[in-house]
């Protein structure tokens, strides 16, 4: 552990509790890492702008050295104040995914320009997500609005007891152009197959000039698995998914709460 130069953590279900609150103890530890010259970063399925807002909201003295958004599709380096983006879904692929999922009558949503959330309809989940992330909701007049440009990912929320059926449907209709994975017990996401948190971590390490072996990573869900496997030390939360625990070097004693 003396060789660790970067600590990176998933946010929801890992760094914050179920109410998305950051404890004073966790904040203190992150600040102590900075004092010891160890870099700290966050890695999430959310857009990097939302993560930077969290960084400010939590009142850290220093900005996070590294912010990995969109499950590895975005990398923001605070020192350079520069964004790197990778492997967005092309418009024709977005159309293919939206139309493939249509028989399930779910509510797809994507992040749009000017901090907007583009969705098929406003329901309780999208309303809550918009308020939580301070994003304006835009309901499409026609589904074609979803595929007007290349985008990082498409998201679907569903009930926890319906997720297995939704994931099974997506798995039976996969393409070489996209992948489907669960990021929460109620969230299914689609992204380019080349994107995952492990690839994002490796790209970040290349930009920072360090080795992935010098990284300690924390996560709780399946989308964190590649990151935990790529890092020199991978740590799964006690509240984490079983497959995440299986690929980790350590499991925490306590849950995110």
C-alpha cells in the first residue's frame, strides 16, 4: 500500500450513503490523502459536470485531482482543467437501442446540451433524477430527437423486481455496437462496448503518468468491476453486489451507510 499514488472511488453506494450524503469522516480521510501527496478521484456513471458540482457542494478545500464520468467515457483532470471524451454512441446506434427497447414501454433518458435531461415522458423517477442533479427535463415530441447527435450513453430506470426481465431482454438483443449493464438495482445503461470504468482508469493513469498498479479503487456494483480488476488494489463495499465482491482484493467491514 505504500506504493499507492491514486485512490479512486465510485460515488453512489460507495463514497456516499443511501441519501447521497458524504460523511465528515470520509471527507477528512480524502483531505488527508491530499496532504500526503496521494491523488484522489471519483468514478461514476454520471456526467462529469454533475460530479464537479458535488465536489463543490461537499466543500472540499481542493478539487478532486481526477473525475471520471460516464462509466469511463469522460475524464476531467483538474490540474489541466481539461476534458477528454471517448467512444460516444453514434446516432444510428442510439436509434437501434431506442427502437429495440420500445416493446418494454420504458422511459429512456439521455443527457442533453445545456444541462438538460431528454426523456420520453416525465414520471416519478425522471422528475426525482432531474431535481437531484439540478437538470431541466425535456420531453421529446418524437423519438427521433434522441438520435440527433452522438451521445455517451442511454439510461433506463425500472422497478427492482422487474430488472431481471429487462436485463434479460437487453441481453437477448445485444449488438457489437453497444453493451448493456446494470449500474443500480433499478438502472440499466447502454454504452459503446469499448467503454467501462477499467478502461477509463487506464486512460486516466496514462494521462497522469502513473501505473494502474499504483491505484486503489473502491466500488459496489457490477459497472465498478473492471475498475477494481484494473487497479493494483480493488476494494468492494460490504453492501456491494456479489459479483463485485468476487473480483475484489478486499471487502469493507462497513457498508456505505
